[in-house]
């Protein structure tokens, strides 16, 4: 799977160009599935933000856009939904709570399917990016049922999103967060993305980002 890990989505021409490069074809010729699941785990999200997220993703101009709600997948079985995922060129994974998203990725079986999708692009926004990291830090856990701050560990670095977007997302906060994480990490703003292809990591930015940790 090819990863485009963002804080705020496809927010500028550089990130859009990186997405097209990962797809290997124009956005207008690509088929997308939106995964809104993480929003249900965050107390500040709800039906309106889910709608806004789907509409924002759809506005990129895909050939088609569908919705993949992970909480429904265990009730219908992979023999049905697996084809939907395999036929998609890109999974657009919205923000919310990353531990909630990780839980449902495992419970639905999607986490097990991802290694069989080498050409599919994963576009994460905030928690949709953080879920691919080993840990998110306890300050980002909002789901009351989360056991801890661990997520899927697909990549070997952590992400501090929304740098400078909120008072609590300052660089000083990111540096304290990184000490607790204790491993490689990036603080990225809304104009920054990280691509990961075959283990190669590249930062794409028209804004501010800082590499943290060791």
C-alpha cells in the first residue's frame, strides 16, 4: 500500500501532485472509497462533520466516490466488502480518534486486507494518518474505551498533526509529546504531507514541519 499521510488533507498543489504520482493516473480516472469511521470515536465529531468530510473528499474530482463504514463490515463479511476495497484506487480516511479507527480496522478485518493491496493509495487526514503509526500519544486519545495510545504500526514513526492550527498544537507541545513518544516523529501542519512507498519516506510541504525524536 502507498501512503499519503496528511494533517489537513489535500490542501495545496504539491500534495495534490504527490497524490497523482502515487495513483499513477489522473484523479478524474480514479475510484475512491471514503472511510469516516474515526469521527465516531471523537467527542467533537458527529453527523455534520462526517458529511463535511465526505463532501470535502468528493470535491477532489474522482471518477466515483463511495463510503466504507468500518463498523458495518463485521455484519456482512469480507466476501462482500473485500471486492469493494480491491476495486478502489484509493482509500480516503478521515480524522477523529485514531485508537477508535485502529480498533475497527482490526475488528472489521480491513487491517488484515491492507498488505494484499500494494497498488492502493491510503490518504489519511489527521487520525486517518496517525492510525498507521505505532503510537499517537495519550494527549490525542479521546475514545474512552481505548486501552492505550497504540495504533497499527504500519510505519515506524509517529505524527503530531495540526501544527500551529490550535493553541494546544504548538511546537512546544509537539516537543513535549515527542519525549513521551520516545521514537521517530514528525510535527506537520495543514500544508504538509508525508508519503511512504516501499518504506521510503518523503515530506511534501508548502508549510511548516519539524522532525522530532530519534
